[in-house]
């Protein structure tokens, strides 16, 4: 008997069997760091899962914030997603290229905006392709629908709240950046940004939650989180470089039934670029 998996993750078998189901909406949420040398739009244009629409994480954002892919207003989000043919009542399956990488951000954002039935595709497009499953270059022309947002503002941590959390320790801080960026041994990929982490933060690099693009079992997720020094009985705020991979920790936490969790949307792009924020280096 296989170990229990997250209720928020769906298998490629499940999705392939429902490619013609009009109530299942598929979103390609691929996004990459420059070092990965992958172009999500070009890859989508060349081949994607039949029926999938492309979600541009840089464009569906608050472009006035000065930070990358910040959470947009509920109205702007609803308008953009509605134009993709997705409503809050649909069953929504989100995927990315490698698997558990950028899809969890859109999974989290859809849920934060009020969608109830949202899932991440285990294995991603890379796994789908490797298994020889159906692909197409045909770009769908979705019928515009109305997405009625029910915004959960409590899911997001502001800069002011983050300052208070660091000062008081009222929430545990889980940082999804790579270990060397956390310790300060590796420079940040964005220029002008200090290296290190927030005082009190725990390192939970985004890659530790999956194997081969598939989310680990619930027992393995629990062990991964607890071994990093996070107490699952206490509140957590997640952070990363720019708010995307922090959602992987959110996926893991919520898969385990943890409910008191928030995502710091500004993440290190905001914290590390300011001169007035405390930054420490090393493992602790």
C-alpha cells in the first residue's frame, strides 16, 4: 500500500481521463528563474496539455507594487482569470514544467481568491511529456466567464506585519529559498539585494518537498517540516525570493491540515532590498 498523498495533488492518470470534461479547467502556470534558461510562453506555444490555458505570473499581478508578481487586486485577478475561461466554481488543475515548482503559487492564489476545488498536477508537464501523454500546440479560445472572488486577505502577510512577526516571534518563519541563499553564502539573483535571512527564520528549501516533480507523501512532508524546526501546532508565515516558491510550503502545510498559515508576498525581494530590515547570516 502506497503512503498517503496530499488531497490537493492529482495524478496524470486522473487528468488524462478527464481531458474532455468541461467542468475541469487546466492552467499552465509555468514560470522560471533566468538561471533555468527556460521560456514558459515558448514551451506552452510548442506543446501543452490539451485544453490548458496559459497563466502569466508576471502579468496577472499588481504591476504598481515595484515588486515581482505581487498579488493583484481581487477585481483584477477575477477579470484576468475569467478571460481564461476559469470560474471559482470549476474544478481547476494547475501545472508547471518540472512539477512542484510554480504551480503551487497559482493554486494558493486561486484558493485565496475564493476558488474551492483547486489542485496541482503531480509530475508537471515534464512528467506528462516523459510518459507520452497527449499534448497539443493548439491554443484554446476560452469563453469568457465571471469569476466571483471571495478574497481571504488573512492569507497574505504585509511588510508591516512581517516586521512585527520578526520582532515578536509570534509566527514561525519558513524560508523556501535555497540553503546557500538563506545562510548568505550565495549572492541573491536580483541585484542590490543583501544576502542572508530574517532573524528567527527556518530554512525549508522549496526542492525538499518533492521527488522527481511529485509531492512527497504526507508522512514525508511532516518529517521534512518538523526536521527544519517548524512546530506544526503553531502559526507559520512562509517566504522565499519573490513569493512564488513560498507557496510550496503552503501546499505542504495545508496538505497536513495546518490552517494557521500566511504567505509574505513581498518576500526577500522586499525584505532584502531595504536598508532598514534586520538580516542575519549563517544557519541560525
